[in-house]
């Protein structure tokens, strides 16, 4: 039998490409820990996100490609992930220690289900194995604790705030500081102060993604966010009707003006699927989110249907991706989380991103 060489194995693995980055895993540097012992070959494929929907296919393709080499009797492939930072290298804002990517989830108007989307994306990324934190940046309406089933008060380790933990994510919220029934009547400087504190005075540890549930509109908190920390990108949530789409254009424009790259648009409440007969009704219209994303030149991350258990899960503190992980609605949330993570990975390879970091 011919001897198996490392160059031969790497050449064989060039047939495996990352579908988001459009390059083979060898040139991307994904192949790690290559070892050859007689006819047995083992290696690790280290992806840039744990939320890769085709990682099993990539593993099988890599295994088949190496197994086809003369002399190979066994192939062992381990799939891992190491999320990269997509933060531009040229920024005057200091990054949060240990946090690779800050992702803002916003909307041009209220009532589009932005917080529900943000919570389910965060939990979906954590269920994939990502290290995820969440800031409830909607200071006037801090509903993240309700949707996660959290009744907590912030504590400290003597130096910094310790975030609460639920469903695999670390969380801070204004809701931990104020009574749920108490109105929060603050002006801009106070808002900026609490946003800065949530970023800089919290012991976040090591995070792949820090999801920020933004208040609706284009006001003070968005400005404070971009002035405080470098942001990898923003997700904008809309519903299909025209009034929401008009505000979505403004929201995308705001993020671009603030030099925050739009990661994509999500169309929430896209349609109602009858659980009994399966008939789909376009209550608010349909397809507007995809249309406006195309018009603005930003990725369309997907559609989320109207589904009563989404609301029930939000009220009960168990997000739909955990309560009914196999439901079409949960799969829709998982898919938009995968696509958002893919956009972060793509951005991390852009020339202006901190590609060498982490």
C-alpha cells in the first residue's frame, strides 16, 4: 500500500467548500489536528459558527474524499467551531473584553415582535453550542426577563455586575433593576449611562454573540450603542404591511448611517398556518420583508409565521425554540439564527473585519 501523506489528504479535502464563504476548507484554514497512523487518518474541521446547518454534510463529504485515497482504511472527523469577530479593525470604540460579536436586533416601529425574535435567536444560538449573552436594551419596556422566565436581581462579584443565567444565555435587563409596574421616565443622558454600564460594567466572560434587544425606532439607545462599543451588525425585524416596511427602510438607513452593517431583515408574523387543516392565511400580507430587503440590498433572513404557542411561550418564559423545537415556527427561528450567524461569519472574512482576532 502506498504511504499516505499530509499533502495528499489536504489536496483531497479541497473538494469540501464552505457554502457561505464560497471557499474550500483547506484554504480557509479549517482543517486542524491532522494525524496519520498507518491507514488511519484523523482531523478536525473547525467552522466559524456552531450554527452551521450543513456541518454534517461537510463532515460526510470530507470523510468520503479522504477515504477514497489509496491506502486509507479509516477516517475520523471531528466537527468543532470557533466564532470569529466581525468587528471592523478601524474603530475608535474599545471592544468588550471577551465578547467577539455584538448583534443589535431592532425595528423601525413597535409591535412587530422584535423582542420575541431576539430572544428566540439568542436561545437558538445557545442550543447550537454558542456562548451567548443578551442585553435588554429596550429600557422603557424591558420584557426580556418575562420572555425568558427570569425573576432576578442583579448582583456583583465585587467589581462588576454578574449577569443572570437562563436557557443557556447570560442576561442583563433594566427589568432586574426596577419594579415591573414602575414606569421608567428617563432622558437621553441617563439612557446612555445605563447602556454603557450594561456593556462595560458587566462580567460577560467569553461570548461568541452578545444579542442586544433594541428599543423600536431610531432614538437615543441606538446612538448610545454605536458610540459605546463596536457592533458586528444589526438585524431588523418587520411585519409584511406597508407601514412597517416604511419604518424598516428608516431603521436600515439609521444603522448604515451609524456604520453598523445590516446583517439582514426578518419578516415576522408573515402568515398564519392553521394547525388543524394546514391552510395558510396572509393576515398582514406576505413577502414585504423579502421585497424591502432586496430593495435595500441586505440579506433576507427568513419568515416567521403567526403561531399561538409563540405568544404562549413568551408569556410563560419558555421560548418556542425550547417549548416546541420540532414545530415549523421553531424551525423558522432556528433557520434565521443560522442565517444571521452565517452573515457574521461572512463579515469576519471581509477585508475591514478583525479577521485575525480570536
